[in-house]
C-alpha cells in the first residue's frame, strides 16, 4: 500500500469556499473512502491571505504575512489516501475532483 | 557481419522485450530489469563467439540475466526487503519460457501508462519493448542523448515511486488503455514516415520498421482487437509506398505522381488481407480500421485515375462521425476535390482552425493553383513552406510554388488550357 497526497487546486478568481452542493458531494466521497479503506486524512485550508511564512533558518525566525509565492493556482484542501497502486489512486483522484468540483494533483509519499 | 554477430542481432530483436518483461515481473523494478537484460546481452556478445550460440538463446539470456540480478541484489543486501527480492528471483518460474506472453503486454501497458507524458511513453516503449538504445532513440527524435537519457530515467523513477502498476489493465479500463498504446505506436510510425527537422532524412525507415514490428507484437498478444489489426494494416499500406514517395533527388512525390510499379506488392497484399479480415468481422470499425480502408482504396488503384474517390469520401465521412476533428475534415476536403472539383473543396477548407499546420496551406495552395488563382496560391505555398519540417515536403512545395507564374503575370494564362 502506498499513501498519496491529493491536493485540491483552486484556479479561478474569487472565493474558493465550497458551495453547499460541493460540500455534500465531498461528504459522500469521504464516506466512501472510509468504507473502502482508502481514508487516511483530509482537510480544507484557509485562503492564502491567512497564511504566514516562517523562515527560521537564520538566528531569529522571520515571519512574512502571506504565502511565499503569489500564484494564480493554490491549494485549498487535500486528502491523504492509501491505495494499492497508481491506477487505484488515479480513480480516487478522479472521484475526488468530481466531488469537490476542483482539479486535484496526485503525488505519492516517499517510502519511509 | 559474422554468423554469430547476426544471430545476436536477431536474438536481441526477438528476445529483448520478453527478457525485460520477465525480469521486471520477477524483480518488480524496470530499471534493474533493463540493466540486467543489457548485461546479459553484453555477456552473450563476449561468450557466444567463443562458446557457440546456446541451443536455447532466450533461456540462456534469462538465466544469465537472473544470475546477474541475484549477484547485484546480494551485493546490495542491506535491508530485509532486498533479501525478499533476492529470494523471489531464485524461485523457479513454473511457466515455460515462451508461454509468458502477457509479461510483454504488462510491460507495454506500463510503458504507455497515461500518467506519463506522451514523449516519455514513446521513449520508454522504444527502450523497454523495442530494445533500442538511448543514443538510437535520441537521434531518432533529434534530442540530445543526455536529455533523452534523463527523460527515460525520469519516467522509470515515476513508475517506481508513484507505483504505476505492472499489469494489464482491468477490463473496464482496457479499451481506453489499448487506445493509448496504439497512439504511441502510431506516433513512432509517423515520426519515421514524416521525419521532422532539417538534420534528418525525409523518411526514417528504422522507425517505421520498428513501429510495424511492435504493432505485429501487439497483434500477436491481442489478436481479438480490431483496432490493432487496423493500425497494422494502415502502417503496412503506407510502408508499401515508402520508396515511391521520395524521389532520387529527395523530393516528396505525391500519390498521383508515384511510380505505382515501385510499390511493395507483398506488403499491400498483407494489408489488404487484414482490411478484408476486419470487414468480414462485421464489427463497426474504429478510426485505425477506417484509415486502413482508405489506404486500401488508394493502393487498390493501378492508376491514380482508377481511384474510387467516392469510396474515399464515404470513408472520411464515416471517420468524421467518430472523430470530427479539423484534420479529418481537411483530408476529406482533399478527396472531395477529386470528386467535386477544387472550388467545392476550397469552400470546405475555409474556416478550419488549422493555420499552424503546413498540410492545410499546401492543400489550399494546390486548390488555388488549380483554380488559376496564382497570387493566392503562392501566398499559401509560402506559408506551407514556412511551417513544413520535412525536407522532402519542403523541396516539393518550393518546386510547386516556383512553377507558378510570377506575380505580375498572374492571371494571364487563366483558362487558356495551355498547361
């Protein structure tokens, strides 16, 4: 079993919050993930305005208000799923994308 | 070349895919499989001239490659997992060599996985299934060797880390995935048939031959798939005309001007038989089967004037229903010109969103020339020449353009019938 990160990407201007219909579809998808044993974790994220970038590589941590890079596309939520292989994960990503009505980027976690 | 060297070349062609496929299944790692297969052949090159060719070269190579793999894993045994892998390799496969054809299918589907970029699929298929070396693939696609090496390495890494499965897809996914495999084979053939770039010959016979060989293999592995047969038939019927398609001076010879006596009758016979086989099946044809049928109509005519253009147009109509792309409409219009004249065809080309495609401008140029609209024809030839990447096509287009009357005389001879 491999774990995959499914990042939900928002690529339109305006409010990224899920609509009621989208939220309902996401709930259905989450239930199915749990029932089928794919569920590890999931969550939605605050908008990029709420981000703080922290760089503590120097002597004192440097805080910056906002995301490190401004992009037209940004992550608004994610799932972590467990799947036997990429074909299974791709199917879950397609279902997730349909449920939340956003595109999804799928990446494997490295083996520990 | 000595007999042994010839044998090694032949065995390489015949056994490479099977060897990589078997090793990949047993050790679960494409990279290791490829490397061990290459090492086994290196040992063969060294030993066979001295010891003679073994009675079962395929079996000998598999055993040698497996020993290499075990040695390598033993050297690397640091973790439990590697131990297990080494144990797996020593397990004797109960199936006799030669019966494991689905290993090669697995390999093919893995190399053509839709999660890989198309360029990566092509390169990986040529390396893993076709057995071409990285320098060979790099030169075929006019890419630096190091860049092609990175492309292949990156694809293998993605297969491993993202866990692209090593198996034939589920029945539900199979039709779409076969389509992906056929696209890769088609693109390999096309690059051979219409080699791009000024630094290469107009036709890369090595690539068309490789595409045909791989398609034959896929057909042997999936004999029930009509589109595989269609693709193979189409390739054979195009390949049959290869030598007639470029003149001694390196210029494209269009279908109507080709020396039909130079067409390869044997390939045409085989291609026609495959098209008939599909017609007899009574199943609705897919796009490759229709393209094969169109090529069968062309190769059926002893003289271009005998071409059954209404049949060609009817087949393009059928194709347009499956694939209503502008390119299909362009090709249909070219056939319509032969049936209903250039004016009708030109009207059908109007508005097609193909401004960046040289064939579109070449077709317009030809139709405008036939209508005596020299000035517009010249402009269309200019645009086609600007866009064309194939040296033989460029040479042809330049000659046709230069045959037009100069701009200031344009129109003088229109309708005189003096040409």
